């Protein structure tokens, strides 16, 4: 959570008044502060590079907007991509293929063929995938993903590193997988694991590093393979609630580095998504109605889980404020809910806010990660617009979808008539 400034009662983001943004671009609207994005990237890059040579692969599943990718390209970031769509977005944003590492699960031959054509290194998720890639190109640059049996995450839905999870090659099969990769003709470059998303306990990052170092040493000792990098995945959390503290990057970095010292590992790779983008972006949504029920007060806004699914899907907390009454005292307790026809459609529950009226703007914090990227057209609603603000200026970086966009790919068979 960032602290926002205000001019009179109006919230500012990147030096621009939210009232002006809403007047110019409408709602729902996602607004990203370019300087915050640059700051976050530098913070994580510098914290790790201060203690160990580290490549930062931004996990662009968090947010693959082309303008944000351009900013991170300029900052020198590399990329963790999970689909051919993300790869194409990154190439379009100016990343070269060797700055991208593709880590997929359930990867089709067709997708692998396209990755081979684009020369994008592939982080292999299973023995089956390894064999299928060998049939396409056994000289392609690869690394292997292990399931480290170390899990973490803000919700069970995002824990990836435990034994039963669908990701990676089981720990006790990973050395044999490296042996098979070599037999098939590959020269594996690295080893990868990801525990899950949204943690900030340094010891979890230390534990997964230890597992990877153990495998790195066995692969070198037993197979004579000298891997270039160890990739500990992403997962660094952010404080979504006012009372939570920022993750201690220095503590995480030094815990990880302490496990790498003397191991012979040359490069550490980390894949933060959330940490880099979450608090750079707010969602602005207009109050359409204020409704009292016998048990609670509702603020009904124009964004629901079609625009931000995290509260409905994970019960995630996102802080909210009334952007045009930012200096005012909280008076009443509200639930903030959207326009979708489901009771589970909410953005915030039991929040104390100044008296809310129709036409007010609710600002939802920390939506830069897994906000737009998880949005949908549910209830046949167009997706929102995105704006980038930088030192007092605002740029539209994604147009609002219009109703016509929703029908672009649909066809009515002629036998059904006009
Ligand atoms: N690397 C891999 C292999 C991953 O699967 C992920 C996230 C990351 C890196 C980046 O993790 P981060 O640093 O952003 O925590 N939709 C959920 C989060 C799902 C994360 C999926 N994988 C949410 O809204 O919380």
C-alpha cells in the first residue's frame, strides 16, 4: 500500500488528480504510476544484486500491459513468461528472446514449436514435456523445474511447491531427469522452483534455495553438469492492509545468498511479479447506487469481479478510499460491491468510509498485480481502460473495450436466420 497525496479533498496519483482522470477517461479505470513501477523494480534488483549476482525475471502473468513491459525493458528487467501470448507481448515490448524464460505447465507441442521458432528458452515442467521437446529440437536451450516440496502462499489456491501440486518434476526424480535430458542431446542451463505467491518469510526463500543447491551439487557431482543458474521463482508478498509491513527485501536476499555462498552457483534468478507491479496501480470505480439493507449498507460501484476478481476468488483484502473525499473522516460501515449478478461479487467488506453518495469515486488500492490480467467479460461487460501517469501527465495505454468488441469473434449459423 502506498500513501497517496491529496489536493483539497481529492486524491492524487503520480501528481494527477483522480477527479481529472475520471472526468477524462471514465470508469472503471486502472491507473498506473510509472515512477512507482521503476522504483519497485530497482528496489528488488538492487537488494539482491547487493549480495549475489542476480537476474530479475519479471513474472508478466501479473500484468502484461505493453507499456508497463516497455518501462521494465528500459529498466533492464528480464521476463518469466507462461504462455505464447505473454512471449509475444514481451517480444513486442522490445525484449529479446534470451531475456525471456518460458515456464509453462500443460504445454502443447504447438506452443513448444512456436517457442523453438522464436528461440525462447524453455523451463521444462515434466519428463513427458522433455521428450516431446527432444522430438522437435534437442539443441534448444532448457532448464528444469523441480517440485521442491516447499510451499507458501496467501491462499491454498496459489501454493505451487508442495508435493501434490501439478507443477514441476518431483524432487526425487530430478537428477534422473537431468541425466535423461543429456542423453536426449540437451545441454541444460539451469534449475528452477517456485514455492507459491504472496509470502514474505525469508526462511521459505532460504529453504527452497537450499533444496536447489543440494540438487545443483548432485547434478554436478553425479553427472558432471555445471548449471549456469538457479531460479528460486517469485512469490514476494506486499502489504495489502494498512497495518502490514513491506517485505524485508534485504532480509530475503541475504537469507538466499547465505545458502548460495561457496556453492559454485554463478547466477541467481528471481521471478517477482506482484512485488514489482501490485502497488503501482489503482482501480477507480464510480458509485452507481447506495443501498441500505436491514443488516448492512452497500456502496454499489461499476466494477465487479469482472474487473478485479481477487476479493471474490481468494477473499483477498484490497484497501479502498473515497477518492473525492480523501481528507474526510470515516463515518459509516459499508460493503463495496459490483454490478454482477452474483452475491459473491464484492470488492471490499465492512469498511469505514466517509458518507458515500452516488457519483463518488471509489479508489481500490494495489490492483497492479493480477488485476487486469485476471479480468473478464463476465455478464457481457467490456473490459476497463488503463492509463499510465508520469509526473503530472496521463496517457491512455489501453482503450476501454466497447460493446462491439464483445461480438467480434462470434458467428451466428445462417440456418438460425438473421
Ligand atoms: N514464477 C512462477 C513460476 C509463478 O507461477 C508465479 C506466479 C510467479 C513466478 C510470480 O509470483 P509473484 O511474485 O507474483 O507472487 N493470481 C494470484 C497469484 C497467482 C500466482 C501464479 N504464479 C493472485 O492474484 O494472488
